[in-house]
């Protein structure tokens, strides 16, 4: 799938999923990188090597995106998307900086705590 997205026309991506031009370019560049590095043979959903570092060099890929990819794409159980709005709300409306400080107590399992807070935010009894 990444190779198909990388090869897609930018205008087609914009029309199909409502992206800005910059986001379409970021998506194509990310897909091209992931197509070059398909993951671990026994666990293709896990990224290997310096893929996250290379993603960080792409225009349009910031700390939140890297944290989400680390959490979901490389199995990093300690990844912390501190600026995530749902996470911040789940922690009482904290700033990203305050989330990072509070989440230190969860190391090395911050990512698991994040997922738990996301689940709670989506449950009918939350909030």
C-alpha cells in the first residue's frame, strides 16, 4: 500500500481525502520512505532501523506524528504524543509540557497509558 500512495498523483490524493497540497506531499514522501523500509519480516507493522529518524527529516512531520508512528508503527510502548488534544483533555486540560512532566511517572509504559486514556475518552461513560 505505501508504494501505491507514493506513486499517486498529488491532485488525486487531495481530491480523494481532502488534503492540502503540503499534506499530500508529506503523505507521499512518508509513503515512499515506508515503501523502501517495509518493516520486520516477522512483524511487518514494526518499523526498523533509522526509519523514525528519517521521517523526522521530512517536511510536515512533527513531534506528534513521530510519536503516533512510534507508538503504532514501531511498537514503542513508551512513545508519548504529549500535544495530543484527547490525551491533554483526558489529563484534565494540561499543556503538552505538563503532560510530559506528569507522564514521567509512567515510564517506560507511557504509550500504554496514552492508549488507555484514549479508550476512556471514547467510552460512553467517560467525561
